[in-house]
C-alpha cells in the first residue's frame, strides 16, 4: 500500500485512482490527518505501507522525520515546479527521492522498487523451482513460459514469494493488496483470488505450491515438488 499526502483532495483522489488501475492499494491524507494517523496507528498498519508520497503540503520538511520514527519505507517528494533550492532542502530533510509532476504512477512504482532494492538489497525477481516471479510488474514464468495473471493474483503471488517459507494470514495479504483503508472490499475476496491462483499454478506446475492451514494462513513452499505433492495425495 502507498500513502499520498497532499493538501488537495483532488490530487490524492487522482493518484489513488491511477494506482488502483495498476492494482496497487493506496490511501490519501491531508497533512493534519496524516500526522494524527502516522503517530497513532498500530505497528501492523504502518508496516503495510510500502512508500510515502509527499505532494504539496505544509511543513514537508518535517514529515520525513515523523515518518522515520515509525517506518523505513521509501519517502518520495513530488514537486509541481522545478526548484533546485526546494529539492536540496527536501533531500536534507530525509526524503529518498524528489520527482517533478506530472509523473506516471508506473515510474513512481519503479522508483520505489529501486529505493527498496538499494536499502534492503531486494532482488528484482525470485526463482522457486520452475516458477520465476518478477517484482517489477511483469507476469511470472513457469519453466520459461509466461503465465498471464490478473493484477491482484500477480501481487498476491509476489507477496507469497517475498514471504516464502513462512505463513502469512489472510489479513496480511489483504492489507498488502487492498490496503488498510478499503472498507468496500471484504477480506474473504483474498480466498477467491488465491483459489484461482492455485488452480492456474497447479495446471502449469503439476502440483500446488501454496500450502494453507486454517487459522494459520498461507505459505509458498520453496521446496515443493511433484513428488511431495503426490505423497500428500496418497
């Protein structure tokens, strides 16, 4: 989930719509609302934020410090007009990047990914058996062949791969894919997405690489294989 902070509601609403078209959850705040939220939100909610986007708002130079007290997610400032002085001040305040509007949301996502890879040494893709999953928006591959997936299913697969080897709950997946502020979507939609994803993976791989345990959640088994799958079916 991405968080956009801007004085203008039309800006936050516009970016939320554009990110939504890319299958990325986001939330918009005015500066005062954001201050209240980021200083009082539960840790699990703050951790769900992948990046913070600072638009036109008061005291932009103080917000990065407040964010850093709760999160290490990338902070990107968006300027309406070029200004060297303002850009230098924002970098000095602790932002990770400064961009000029208009900017396509795909470029923002690419910059967020690049910052995270530099900070966390995150890879651009991961290989799990015959499954090759990319973290830059491309569809995954199975044994070298592209497996087209809807945006939601692709992001769920990316999340499971990122957390492979450990179980994640339905709520964690929901927060990552839909965000923590989307009240119009029920958590149970995650089960539907995962069911469809598992069928497609099973059809391509010959086995189901996603393990599920009631109340404990889902896990992508890194060591899954056709042989182990056959043994489980016996």
